[in-house]
């Protein structure tokens, strides 16, 4: 049922991308709500923690980038990770790079950070820490030090923790399949949860 529902939702068209979106500045503090197949969770975002990252997150939320997204990685001792399986949308946004920043706010349990694959590659993929992962504050990965957290779950952490975790990190080896053929990816991993809507709310 999840596969069918997700594929129907994924067929909904998004607004035509406008490069001006990438210049929008976020408020100093704002809230984000995620409606998922397991329930709702809210996150409070603080721009002071990572201004460039928060601006991009605000832009993505404002233009509904995360609607109908697969929660493709759930490591119950580490993180919940998600982004978008729409490669066309990813490519549009990735042309506008997010500068790397020093870690100001730590990767404690319940905080959110951008994942990355190298210099200036923070941009759309996110993870929520399921443990106190402060080692991510100072770890070197792909020539960059640290993963700056920039917000924390204020409501619904139990929802985040309930995401299906039976596949662990096995899904990470099949990400190319997710980007090229989401329906096949979901046939391989049929119990994955998904984000149905993600949007900005008043400070929570």
C-alpha cells in the first residue's frame, strides 16, 4: 500500500523552479512540520547555528521540496535520513551550492543536519540524530570538518524513532536505484516510510 500511495503522490507536479528562490533568506527562528506515514513531527530551526544551511532549508521547505519523499535510511543507533528521489529537482537546486560552515550547534539526539558528499555539497539530503552523535561535530569526511546541526525536534520525536529500521544501512547501497527508479527501490524495500508533506509553520 505504501508503494502505491507514494507513487501516486510522486506523480503530482511541483512548481517550476526559479533560481531567485535560492537567494531567499530565512527568519532567525522558525518551525518546520513534517507529515509522514508514521505521524507528524515538528522541528525548530535556528539560523545562528548555520546560516547558509538554514537559508537553503527554508527555501526547500517554502517550495515544498520534501513533499512525497522516501525516508530511505533508518539506523536505529545513529540517524534517520531523507531527501528527494526526484533527480530533476535535485539537479536544479544543486547548481546553487551551499558554502561549508563551522559547527556551532552540536549533533545531539533530536537535532537535524545536512548530509554531504564533499566540499559545498550540503544542499538537500538531511538527517536527524537518533543518538548523541557529537563525534559528527569534529569528524573529517570528504575533506570537510564536521556536520553543522541547525535545529531540533520539538514535537514527535517518538514518530521519528518509529520509522521502519529493519533495513538498517542496506538501502544506502541502492541509492542509485532510488534516484533512477523509485518504484523498483520501493519494491526492494517495501516497508520504508515516507514524508507526505513538509512545510513552514510558526515558531514552535
